[in-house]
C-alpha cells in the first residue's frame, strides 16, 4: 500500500534532554509524521470515519512533547509511535521524526533529528 498521510512541523515546548538546563529551561521540539494507511475507502466516501483525524493526532503529539520528560529524543519518538499505533488501528506504519534544533552541541548546526519507523 502506498497511501500516506504526512504531518510536518508539529510544534511543542518540552523539557527533554540529558542536561539539567534542558530539563529546567526547556526548548522547542518539532515532529514530522508519516502515516501509512489505506485511504481507498476515504477517497471515495469523503467521510472522516474512513481515515484518521489530523487534529486529534497533532494533539496527541503535542501532549507527548509537553508530558513526562525523557533523556533521549529516541525515547520520545518511540513513545509517540506507540501511542499512534495503539490509538489509531487504521494506521499500519508510522514514521516519527523528532527535530531538536536547539540541541546543546559545541558546533553551529541547523537541526538534529531522530527518525524511527514502527509497523503494526
């Protein structure tokens, strides 16, 4: 199946990181999602019941970003993927990319990102 829903740049402010200042001050996180889902019925029916609600999924992502801090964005990505697969049975595969553009590294860079893919 090649049907895909892509959500890009979901923003949340969280307190994730290895360092105390990250846990105290927080920073911006951005999440991209790719959801593999059979959209053949929705493409004919024009009914929300035949797909997934994008607003609900973005709310889920922001809740995870702003909830319990973790040390690694790898863990955050896994937590988001697990919740999506557990909540939305129509989603067959989810790819989660977490962007941490303010990561505390010694050199100037545009972004640090982690991407994971999980399949039902």
